[in-house]
């Protein structure tokens, strides 16, 4: 069983402004992913929760290509939480 976490986030691409929900993990290797996730499921490897929150707060681009605009934190994929709005999604 892996201790690595997977985060569901919404990103916005710098070039065209489109938004997409993707998965980011703090794992650096597909071999370290939690059970049930594969390499093809993950958009970006090696980003911890603190870095995700900081990217949202500062508005700094990631990899000079995309911004993280929302973090949906799910313990066992429960209630999504929008850290940018400091509220549960749907409230």
C-alpha cells in the first residue's frame, strides 16, 4: 500500500485559457501510485499538497504552461473542496 496521495484539480492552460479537471500526485514514479491508479490517469507527478495550495494562492504558472485554479481534496474521494473559494463545492 502506497502512502502517496492523488489530488483532483482544475487547471487552466496559459496558451488558450481552456480548463480541465486532472489528477496530480505527490508520487515521483508510476510504481509508487496508490492502488487503482495508473500512469495514464495522472496529469503531473511529484507535486505535494502544499505546492498545489501555494500555486493557487499565488497564481503562479506550473511548468510555464498551466495554472491550478481549484483543488478538490477528497479523502477516499468524498466531498470536493475548493481552496480558492474556501468552501465545499456546491455550497
